[in-house]
C-alpha cells in the first residue's frame, strides 16, 4: 500500500504559527477535505507536503517511487508552451509516448508522402502498442473534453486565468499520481464539468487531498475532513456535514473541560492562600499539581469567530436596471441578442452556464463598464452599484490594510444606525488589531479577497453585482455572506457555478448556453438541474418507445439470432425498469429538503449510476435494433 506519513511539520510566517507539530497519515484510497479560514495556512500546508515550499521542521516519509500531483490555486505553467505540451510536461512516461504519437500523427497527416514522417509514425504506433497506451490516450481525451479544452495548440500565455486553471487541472489528472492534491479545483469550472469531476474522483485509484469552498462538492468527494485551526490539525471522519456536527461537539467538550479546570484552579488557589506547606508527600504533590494548573489555566480554548456583516445600504427605488432589445458581440462571440431583462428592487438573480458564454460580460454591461452594440441599458436614479469582480482591483502591495479602507472613509453607519470605525470593521472581518498595519502583500489570497469585499460593502451599495464570489473565500465567510445577502435590502445579481451558494442566494436563474442562448428559470438552481435530468430521462424513454413501436410494425429480422432476440426484448424491459426507478428517485429528491444536501447528494449519485447503466444498455439495444431493421 502506497502511504505518505507526515511527521511533526511546523511552519511559521512572521509572528504567526500556521501549523505546529502536524502529524498524520495519508493512505492509498483516502479522500481528505482540508478546510480552515482564509490565512490559516491551508495552501502553505499543501506546499509543504508537495515539496514546493518545505516546512521549517518535520519530515515526510514515503516510498521512493511515490508520486505527488499538485494543482495550485494559480497553476505554474510555462507561458511559451502550447496547451498540449504544457499538459504533458513532467507527466508519466506513458503520456510522453502518447504525446510523441500525437505529434507523429499530425506530421504524417500533413505530409502523407514523406517517408521520414511515415517512418516516425510507424515507430510511434509500434511504441503505443508495446506500452499498451491506447486506453491511456482515451482517458486523456476524455479529460480534455470534459474540461472544455479544445484548441491544443493555443499558447498558455494567451489564456485567461480560468482557462489556465483548467489546463492545470487536466495536467495533474493525466499524471494520475499516488497522491492528488487539489487547491480549489472547482474554480472556473461550469456545473457539468464539476459533476464530471465528482464522478472521476469517486473512481480515482490513488489518494486525494482537496481544499475547496464548494460544500456540495466536498460532500460528494470527501470521506474525511482535516481542519486547520489556530495552528493545529483536527481530524474528523465523514463528509462536510459530519464535520460540522463533530466540530461543534469537540468545541463543546473543550469548553466544558476548560470550565472545570478554571473551577479547580480557583479551589486550589484558595487552598494555597491558606499558607499550605509541603509537610507531607501528598501535600507536595498537590502543590505541584497547582503549579501545573496555574501554568495552563490561561491557555484558553480558541474558537473561530464568525465574520460579522452589519453594514447598512442606501435606499433603492422601484426602478433598478433594465435591458431593452440589447445586443453585444465580443471578439466574434454573440453574448446577447435582442435581450430584454427587467431587474427590480429586491431581486435575487443567479447567473450560470457555460464558460465563455458571456456571464461576466453581462455583469460588465450592467455595471456600465462595456457598452452595448444595440439596445438600451436603463439605470434607476437611486441605484448605487458595488461590483465584486473575479479579479480583485489593483491594490498597491505596499499599502497598509487600514489605509486601503480609509480611502472609502474612516467610519460607516451600520443597519442599527451606529457609527463603526474601520478598525472595528477589520476586527469584525476577522482581522485582529495587530494586523491592521500589515502590508497588503503579506496577506494570503483569501485574506485579500475578504478585504476587497469589506471595502465594497463599506460603500453601502443598494445593488450588488457578484462575479464568482465563492472563489477564494473560506466556507465560514461564505456562510455569513449568504446570511447577509438574505437580509440585504437591495438587489443581488451573482454569477456562480457553486450550486450550494446559488441555492442559498438566488430565486431566479439565467442559464447561458452559448451563442446568445439564455434560459430563464424561477426557483432554486438544483431544482432546475433536477428538471433537466427528468426531461433527459423522458427523451430517452420516448426514443425507446418510438423505436419499439416502429419495430413492432415490421416482422422481426431473421438476421437476429434466437439468443439476440431474447436479449433485445430483455433490454427493453430493463431500460424501462431503470427509467421507472429514476423517476422514483427524482420524486424523492423533490420531496427532500433543499438544505439536506447530504441526502440530495446520495440520491444524485444513485441517479448518476442509473444513467451510466442505462446508457450502456441503450447502446447495446441500438446495436441490436440496427441489425433487426436491416432485413
């Protein structure tokens, strides 16, 4: 069994101890989710395990042939390389064989008369056969297709941040290491790619260590949770839902123990003050016990605080934003065409769909950052927009946190009408007082995003445009943001692929399918996905029934053997039974509480398994049906 043992890892950054004496084992088939607040040291721990930035002390014990693949939040890719070269860079030898075959095939296809290229192609094909690399090549193509990576010859330097993340993800998946480390893998993936990734990881043969903000994803892929909190690692069995319960129980136990120790200390202190002396061995032991108590009594149980968002917003009139017959094309891609959208006070609109279909562009249009080609954007007189963009606005790295916020103002008014200083706001957003003079360049990526969010909310907007707000924010911050948006008096329009977040904050959904095709749906996003799955199931059933009806009008083909005819008829019944079972599961999902995402995830997994089995049977049924109709 391939095992990685982490022994006594310690890492400090300035005055802060990120983790101390971290000690754990990762076994071959482990599925571990690593969570913690922004700035707690999650990425630093991943860097230490992967060897990118070793810890200050401690050891990593592993076999000599143990391979670790690491997807960083910002993948380290050679800007001059093409996508295909970057993906195979540093991969296992079998994938280098595939790359050589792909190059030889491309050259031979372009120069079929050239004997040199024909010879190279023959040699590459021979090597593919020797190493039995054809299945691996099929896996590679599946991964690239599912991650929407199409133009293999495009240079890395021309890609967007999201495209680079998908290339980095493809790179580590193709390497199939013993330990797969993924830092926010769902960032920049659309929901169908996330669904595919969940299934892929469920069947992954090695170990998985993942940092993610996506709670649905975490529930699907993790069977263990490790929490990094105040420099210590805590382990929990189960998924994220199990972790929430077990952590609450752990903290409660520690607080009860702390209270008992405090009470005992007070009792022993009173005894010591009577002038107790070590006249006997028993008394000396009691005095020693008191000294030990006194040493530890001030070590308080550290509990994560919640981010508090209690900022006010300006009054918003009924008229907010409206698009009338709006059209926009960007680089020959039609984003919207003759599009009409009325946004009213209090609306909660979620925008999702295919990457590159124009979701962020729509927010830019609503924010007035890009102009329409045709049509009108009408903005209400009372509208005050705050736009939380995917890329944080340029912040001078040598500017201090407190000065950055003071650009908006040194104080703001909260919902209760009280004036709050920037110092108080920073503390409410989990930036302790000693950090307020910290240079921004010393903050983690997540801490910078939290600071950026605070600055926007200080402006007291009444319309919030949020572009992928779940990227780089920790789960605790997201939970409080969701609660804040639930009570926000203004209008919220958010682009996201995070199913849990969309379910919490949006009751109207715009789904971008590309080429200016936009669907409207009223309700929760997961309800929309269930409806889509239901419709696909109906289409499949209708196809079977229609073809079956046609078949019965004809005589059975003599080309089907008796055994094939029995199989053919049996398949029809099996597919129908699978479809009925799926319909029952869909009804069960509809009756399940939208907040019980663990049960929803279990039902969805069962539906996915039925879909896979049904697809295999459909393919075989179609093969036999084709033979049957050739008579």
